[in-house]
């Protein structure tokens, strides 16, 4: 789980009755995002408010949670401690103008960073209450070669009592896909990854 990564592409396979979707996320202090629905209309740029919508209907994870752009915000170190049994460091980030305008209820974000792996163990989103409105938790990691893969991620919404678990079942690493796939126009093309390169992380 690489937070603050510059470019991220997400492809959602089509269902039997729906076309698939592809997203391109460009991270930074003022992130940008595009979506392609394979309807012949090409890629469209998303508004900041779209970053806070569910990635898939009924799913807790949002584009914002995958991008983690808050690591570019004004942050302050809080303290060290243990989170989910791991030594970690706690940071708190205040939202910039664009994030406050897109989600007025957001007051700050608290990040627990693993001391050894520098992976985000827990992200808490605070609104007007004293407890987190939403919590994003890294449940487990899996190592493939020298690369650590986020295996299980939980998203909890205290406002709706909803919980979503995201589980990675296989991964391919060290791919050379070409930069075109990571452009708005390149969302029209689907990445081709041989099944032989996929490694199970069950």
C-alpha cells in the first residue's frame, strides 16, 4: 500500500449487464482524476467531490482513500505508540481549501504509520464529532519477493454502521506497461497482464 503515489490506475471489470470502468488518479497537493466508462465518450475529468464518492456502489472505499492525498497537506506529528499491535507514529493533517469545499464535514485526518514498513496501518477521518466518522484499516500484508502487498483492508463508516472489506487475491509486480496507459487518453486501452505473471497471495 504505497501512500502518496504519483499515478494510480484502477480498472473495474464489467458485470454481465454493465460495462467496466477505468480510473486514472494523479496525486499531489491538488489531485486530479479521470474516469472512462467505455461508452465511446472517452475519459472525463472528475470533480473533487467525486473523490469522496464510493468507488463501487455499496462499497465503503473511495478514490480519496486509495490516493491518500492528505500526505501532501499541512501535517503535524502527534506521538508514537502501538496500533493494531504494531509500533507506529501518529500524524494529523488539516484539509486544504479544495478538500473542505468538496467535503465540508471533514475536519482533519489522522494517520498511523508503521515504524518498520512505513505502511499506513490506520487512517481516521474526523468530522464534527470527537470520534472518527470513517476509519480505514490495514488488516494484513503479504510479501512477494521484496515487495510488500496490502492483502486485506477494512473500511468502517461510523455514520452508517457499514463495513467493507477489500481483499487482494493475486498480484503481478515489476510490470512494464508503458506510460500511455497512465494518461487520460490511455484509459481507452485495457492493460494486458498474462495470468502466468499473477502470483497468489491467499
